[in-house]
C-alpha cells in the first residue's frame, strides 16, 4: 500500500506536488544526515577517494595523432577501459543496484514523459502541413507564400518567448511551468479550427509558437540535471526523447489521413478543422499528466514518486559527474551578476556552440513541408492527382518513420563508439547525399523516393549535439542554461528568415535553393563539429587533473619532479 500511499502523502491538499526538503537546514543549504543508504554512500566515497589518490601520469611525447578523435582521452584513466561493455546497455557497468533503481524511476518519470510531450509538440507543430494539403489552402484562400509565412509566424513567437526562459528554466519549478504551457498551446491548437482567414491563422500560430518556446530546451536542461554525460547515459535518454519528434510527425500524418477519410463534414466542420481539434485534445491530456511526472531537479525535486534516498543518490551522482547545481542562497542575484555574464560571453562555448547549432537547425529539409508538397504535385497520366487527400497524409508518415531508424543508428554510433563527433558525421554523409539528389532534381522518380527516405538523417544527430553541449558546459549551471537557450534562439531565428529566402511556397515542389542550402549546411556542420572537438579536447586537457590524469611531455619535463611537486601540494592541503 505504501507504493500508492507515500506519493499521495507528498501532495499538498492531495493535489499539488511541492518541493521536497531533503537534508537541508533552515536556509536551504544541504547538510549531511544519517539515512538508510548511509552505508552505500560511505563505501562509494571511500572508493572514490582511493581512485583519486592514485594518479595516472600520462606521457604525451609519442601521443598518436589519432588520439585527437578520442573524446574521452582526458576524462577516463586508462585502467578504466578494462571494464568490458556489452553490445548495448541502458546502464553503465559502474552503476550500483541502488543507482539503477533511481535511474529507472527517472527514466519513467522524465524520459518517457518527455517523449510524450515532444510527441504532442510535433503533433501540434506539423499539423499545419497536413491541414494545408487537406483543404485548408482552398477554404482560407491561401495564396502565394502564405503557407511558409504562417510557418515563420510560429517561429517568431517561439524565438521571442525563449528569451525570458534563460531565467525561468534556471529559477522556476518546471513541473508547473511546462504543463501549464502545454495546456495553453493545446487550447490554441483547438482554436485554429475557428480561423476564418489567413490573418487569424497567422496570429494563432504565433501564440502556439510562443507557448511551445521553452519545451525542447527545458527537457534537455532536465536531462543534464539528472543524467551523467561521462558514461553516455544522457545521450541515450536524449535520443529516446527525440523519438517523440519523429513519432509526432508520423502520427500526425496517419491521424490526419484517418480524419480525412472518416470525419470530414461531421458537425459541419471540414476534415482539416478536425485535425486541429483532435490534436489539441490529445495534447491537453498529456499536459495534465506532466504536473505529476516531471520531477524537477535533484536539488529542487518536486517528484512524489522518489524517496528521500532516491534524491540523495541522484545528487551524489551529479557531483561525481562534475555537474554544477543552482546556488542555495541568492540564486536570482547570482544569475544577474555581471561577472557571471562576462564569463559566459568571454568563453568559446557561447560563440562556437551557437554557430554549431545554427548549422544544425538549417541542415534538414524536414520542416519545410517539401516532401508533402512534392507528393501533392504528383499526377496521373490524365492530369488528375495521383493520391487522394487521405492517402496523401498517410504517405507523409514514411520519412519520419524511417527517421526513427536513423535516430537509433546515430545514438548507437555515439554510444557504442563513444564518439559523438562520429555520430554527427555519420548522419551528415547521408543527409548531404539526399539533398544533392533533390537539388539535381531531374533524376528517375525512384531516386527521388530514395532521397526523401534519407530526409530525417539531418536531424538524427540533434540529441547527440544537445547532450554534448550539456557536457561541455557541465561545470556551471547558469552557463549551461544560458548557452542552451542562446544557441537555440540564434539557430531558430536563422530558420525564420532563411525559410522565406530558400523555401518560398511558389517554388514548390522543386526548391533548388532550399535543397542546395541544406546540403551546404550539412557539410559545414560536419566541418564545424571537428572545430568543436578541438576546443573541447583542449579544455578537457586543461582539466585532466580533476579526473586523476597528470599530463606531461618527457622530452620537456621530468616526471619525478612533477610527482614531487604534486606530493608537495597534497602536503600543503593536508596541513
């Protein structure tokens, strides 16, 4: 009975989750306290202290050139590689049974729910394309570039309202913020069925974009707060979360096809209107579930399903992964400290990662609606449309369905090969190929189908990129959140105006500029990923000592002298 009783007891007035107070004094500072898991904690601390006491002295004199491509060269000591890893494992071999139990709980509460939330986000984002090819264009008398401009209005709302979330993601409980926004955009999605003209449609899409603004960023911020980057577990969860995007696009097509066949004309509403109504209703339900599923962070936990020991273990895991947490006092003052912002804007993180993400957001033709518009342009020999409206929407599910496979492949390359840069380059090879074929255009129809099947290779690397960003900025929580939001704003604003330039609806279905630009962005992304790797390796080398690795060059330095200096440092600290 405690399985059901304990969570209910943690609700205020039997309804609202509240912040869990675990091992804190009256000022909110964390204190050490005896707990049922104290024995486990002590043994782990002892093991950890022994490991850090034994340093590895690594001579870089004859370092092979290919070690540059080893991302974890300065994060993991050589003796750690003796642990054999199975072909695929959801957990890391070092995870204790207690940790695995906590990870599974977070997987269900956060990772599984985030997939649901991302699924409905894309259900509500991509329904515009399915409504457009299903009769909305004619009913609202959409002309010229009205379609692409409506999409731009969504992006503009999204971009503008991301700015305040630099602070909100950092300071406010996301278990309340995100579900409230989810419900808000769901209601607005339903309201789209009442749009009587293009102006009303654009206005509503602007506010749908505004309410959706922080969702993608917030879940990546939560992943970085609960999962380790050094073991690869955060990349696996981010990839699972990202499945929601492709599932949203896929089910949007299938659901729209079913609505076209069975609901058109019911209660006087056209099929495209029912698409918005049904998508909005589904999203409202998922939004309400979020109040109880989203756990907050280990330091500011609101979950009714985690025990006090679960929270302690989660906090300890993040400390071992060198993750910074929000200050316990004056958090708001610390966020707006001018020195904090000087540090952020003087770091390579902000500039290098922002350009990286701009290339990521522009490396796919998936968001342009090009595939659906191409399908609609196909005709029979007598000039009639080849596909009926219902069949048309069904076929739009093909490319995101394949995208699920490409996403899993990218995740496996990053995880099994311990190579995030390798996963990114792997996906972009196929992405460039597909867009080059479409840019050429005058090829057999079978070759075009092949190119469309590669469509979602472009974004299959996105969870790898975002989880890597969280790892790069792991030592400063404010920088992690600010860089995450900033690079997303800069990237998304680029798509808003670039879409008008390279994806004008009047050029459908042969978007020569669009496919060419996308192929170039994918190639540039691959090159820039190596630049990111260079900066990352340089920084990790500077911090190698924190991981028990002492770097030296025997052609320039005497290892015995270095050892004596380190022993002297230890003596000074202990005295």
